């Protein structure tokens, strides 16, 4: 269940994307075919990279919105 807090919601979405990427990579490692490796590199790494970038963006956007300039 997603949180009502915007920051927590962004972190939960990032975590879900990372978990999906890890599941895809785990399933691709079970297959010994070249297509499994292509999916591992293409889909799995892409999902993990998107999850990490979304996490970093959510940290940066929350930190910049909480700074009060005098």
C-alpha cells in the first residue's frame, strides 16, 4: 500500500521498480540462452537504473524543496 506522504510514496515506487528489475534479472539468470542474457542486460539493468535514478531524483527534489532561502 502506497503511503500518503509524497516523499515516502516516491521511495516506495523506486523500491518497487528496483525489485521488479531484480526479479527480471533473477529469472533471466535461470535461462541459459542468449535471449536470457539480452533480457538481463536490456530489461533488468534498465529497470534497476531507472529505479536508482528515480530514488536519487526524489532525494534531490525533496532536499531542494525543503531549503528555505532568506
